[in-house]
């Protein structure tokens, strides 16, 4: 099996959770509290809160922060947060949405002089993996930056949350680390299992391979010719990822076909959530819905030789041509 979707679908790992981490009102819970303190110390934060990693869980965070100030959300964030922002608006509250330019970069100019208090934006955008310039963002706003730290962490973030599914493959609670943004969470309400698992996986998470990207891209472009195009500049994305479009097919057709050949790719966030909808992020960049259906995302972890890359790309091209013929 050749896994080119590790960024969206993690490699499962066995994790043994000791009963010593269980919470008990009749114990001092030192084992768990030490682990939590170690996690906070490693990221230089003082507070930890667990929450459901879905639109309802993010909505609760937005409602709490909304009592303290003005909220902005990048449209390039995880789907659960995006949906929560829309729910928050439907309740009559205001959200400042940070849009995307056609090259995939966030539209920083759109929030100048906005007097924001909290900004949900990560160091990269989902689906395209374009890196966000949080340092430049810091120069134009005093708002607290709240980021997804599951795969890439910026020191410019004032709070980090972690996606349990993307880290573990299990739908346990997410956790968020911050300083003074939230009231102290009662220990009995914390998902201690999520804290244990996420900390363990952050320590032993799959390493990504940044050495294959340029070679893989060159072979793709040479093999597919005019049938392939790039939505974003690959030099502006995370070093171990590649994003592109294939003309005339829906990405999910190739994803399913290649899975039979044990080559695993994805079309981004929606695919990993089991959604059949085309990439929302690509449409936010100004592309049509049909174009967004062409989008494919891959990420590199295990090493591949040049011969293996050529073999994989040639098979991808063969399956692509077969789908085009069937569609025609």
C-alpha cells in the first residue's frame, strides 16, 4: 500500500492507557495532573480545556469568547469550525470572515483596522496546505490568534487546539491550550482520555517526508501534461504536501479507483470527513464548483525511490485516462 493521504488519514497506532490516569474525586489524581502539566509546559501554556471536536463543540468556544470580544475566522479552517461560525451567525452574533485570495493566501488586508479580539487562523489552510503568514498578521492586529496545531505549529499562535481524528483516527474530544482565554474547566468535565492519547500522539506522530515533493511534482507535470494544473504555488505550501487539479474528472472517481490499486490519495478536508461535497476552500478562492471537483491533495511520509514515484504516477495517469474515456 502506498499512502499519500497521511495528512488527512493518520496511520493508526496502538496506545495503552493506564488506569492510573483515571480521575477520582477521592484521589489526588497526581498521575493525570502531571501529564497535563507536562503537555502545557511543552507548549508554554497555562490552561487546558477539552471540547467536542465538531460544530457544536466549536460553537461553545465561540459563545464563550464572544462574551469577551470580537471574533474573526478564516474560511480556510477546519470544516467543524467553519460550520460553528455559521451557526454562531445564525444566532444573531457577528463573525468577521477572513477570505482567501485566488492564489490561496489569506486576505490580510480585509481585516485591517477591524479591532479584533480573537482570530481563528492556523499556520496553513486546509485542502491546499498554503502556509499562512501569522507573523505579518500579528503586525496589524492585537487579536489573540487561535490555531490548529495538529500537524504544524506556529510560535505566533496565542492558543492551540488539536484535532483528535487527524492525530489518532478516533473521534475522541479535542483539546485547546491557552493562557487565560477560558474559565478553569472542572476536572471531572475534562476528557482525560483525550488528553492522554493526544499527548502521546504528539510525541510519536508520523514524521512527514519533505524530500519527495519537487521530484513527485516534476514527474506529475511531465506525465499529465495539459491535463493537470496547480491551484496554488507549491513553493508556498507545507513542505511535505502537494495540491493539484486534474481536468475533466471528479477527484473522488480517481480516489476510489486508485484505492483498488492500494494507492491512497484524498481531495482534502471534506474527503476525510466522508463528505461528497467538492472542496469548499477551492471555491472560496474564486474557482467554480466544477473546478473544485478536480482538486487532489497528497502528503508524503514514507520514502519512495524515483522509480517507485514514476510507477505510481504512470498508474495514476492510466487510471485517469480510463475514467476520462468512460466519462466521455
